[in-house]
C-alpha cells in the first residue's frame, strides 16, 4: 500500500484525493489547504482526510474556524511515497525544492511548464517514460483530451498533421470573479496556443498546431479537430477504434447529447462522484474521413479528465505496475470509468 499526499485541495486536488482513496493499492495520507474554507472543513469532517496547511502562519485561522489540522505541508510529505502537487501554477515550481529536500517523488499538473519536470505524462501515449522516475507532469485537461483521441487514431490512420480549434470554458463553476460573461475571447490571441506544443511532450514527433478561445461557460471545453492522415481508412474504422478505447466515449447528438450541457446532464445520470465525466466524449456524427482528411469534434470535462491520469502516474513513478493498460484498467474499475 503506497502513501500519497495531495498538496493543494482545490478543483483537481480534491478529486485526485477521492480517486486515490478508491484504489486498493494506495492510500491518502494527507491533503493540504491554505485557507479554512468549506473545502478544508469537508476534507476533515466529511471525508476524514488528515489536513495539513500550506502556509504555517495561518494555523490560528484554522484553529479559530474549528478545523483540526495535522501539521504543515512539510510534515505531510515526510510520510509520503509520492506527492501530487495540485497547487496553482505559480506555487508548484516553488515546491520542487521542498520535495527534493524531503526525497519525495512528485507529480505536477498541466498548469506547470513541461520544463519544470522535463517529463510529461499521459497514460495511453507515454506511460513508460515516467516509469520509476522522480518527477512528472500530467498534461492539462485539454492536452489530455487531444492526446487520448489522437493516440487512438494514429496507429490505424498514421497521422501526418493535426490542426485544432479549442473552445475553452471561461472559468470553473466556483470562480465567480473570472469571465468572460458576454464575449468570445481569443485566448491566447497568438497562435499556437500551448496545447499543440504540449501534445508533443507526450506524443513524440506529432505535427500539431492549435488555436484557442474562451467562451462564457463553466463546464466543459470543446475541440474541433482536423487531421491529415497517410493511410486510406474508412470513417467506420475510426469510430470502431474510438469505441474500443476506454476513457473515450463515442456519443450521439441525435440521442440528446448534442451539447456540452447535455453531456454534463448525462454524467449526472451515470451517478458519478461530483457528476464527473472522466471520459472524452466524441460526437459520432462529427467523425468523417474525406479523402486524406479526418474531421471530428469532442468535449472535455475540465475538472475530471486528468484525475485517472494522476492515478496511473502514481503507479508509473512508484513502479507499482509496468503495463500501462493494466494500470488504466485497474484505475477505471475502481472509479467506474467506461
Ligand atoms: N481547473 C481545471 O480545469 C484544471 C486545472 N488543472 C491544473 O491543476 C492545477 C490546480 O488547478 P485547480 O485545482 O483548478 O486550482 P484551484 O485553485 O482550484 O486549487 C488550488 C489549491 O491549491 C491551494 N494552494 C494555494 N497555494 C498553496 C500553497 N502554497 N500550498 C498548498 N496549497 C496551496 C489552494 O488553496 C487550492 O486549494 C493547476 O496546475 C491547473 O492548471 C489541470 C486540468 C484542469
Ligand atoms: O488546463 C486547463 O485548461 P488549458 O488546457 O486550456 O490550459 C484547465 O482547464 C485549467 O485552465 P486555467 O488555467 O485557465 O484555469
């Protein structure tokens, strides 16, 4: 049983904690917060996690709020085999020295640059690269979505180049101070966005360029993907491959799943923890091979698709399972992923 610490208990961290707790070969030894808010309280009182604080000077604030703490982040990581760093992008790099000093392995998230760890992770495309290593980075939610479908398509279609337009959610549901609320914003306004270069960190040699914009929605990103392919292939072969791939769902707009809102409603029907949709839904009607070009559209539940990837990254770093498909299957089973 391996011991996992989760540093930063926000959108991603709280989901990673629950996903770790659902596995039979690893356990949560602590989670961390910087403020005594409702997430800190539920972590302790509802979930039963030991809570550590990221800013030691704030111990009194937790005491005054009546939220029990077990120590500081430095204390937490002493006991861990691996720490999953789910702090915001600006904090993560500062933590690396602390992890090195404590001799603990660490997994970062997609808000960090690839250069921080020199290694990035996706369970389907490059699990082996992180096997036994000290530090890796699970690529961002959008990059994970692109990588899952492209690495399923490449072996049968032989991808020549990819061009994608990424429609990104403006903010997460609880981010009340972020927008846009009445605008479509090229973001970044320059091309490429970070997603194309990021896919290259987990799919060596792929030619992929992306452009991105923000829209006023809080749940799900949406991708429009154009792929030039070398192999002659039928549309149905692409559909079959995507249907076989776990963590990817071919969905029918005609069955009432024609929008991101309906997909999130579908996730509620599935009865998942927090109504999460860990899989990447691809609209069946959009999948179309025309000559040497493949077109498709997909969506990404930004809060959850990277969560199972973090579990597989733990198994890779700690050499708990050498076969990526076995780790993926084990994670999927524990989390009820299709
Ligand atoms: N929200 C999303 O849609 C996704 C986020 N990511 C990445 O995951 C990472 C975390 O993002 P979120 O969970 O959205 O952020 P968040 O803001 O929801 O949560 C961050 C957590 O870190 C805590 N924190 C802040 N400073 C800290 C410190 N010094 N020590 C310990 N904890 C500290 C905060 O209190 C908060 O609990 C980022 O790299 C982000 O880019 C990746 C995929 C999707
Ligand atoms: O990794 C994400 O998106 P991204 O892949 O578009 O950077 C997450 O949705 C977090 O994005 P944010 O850093 O804008 O909150």
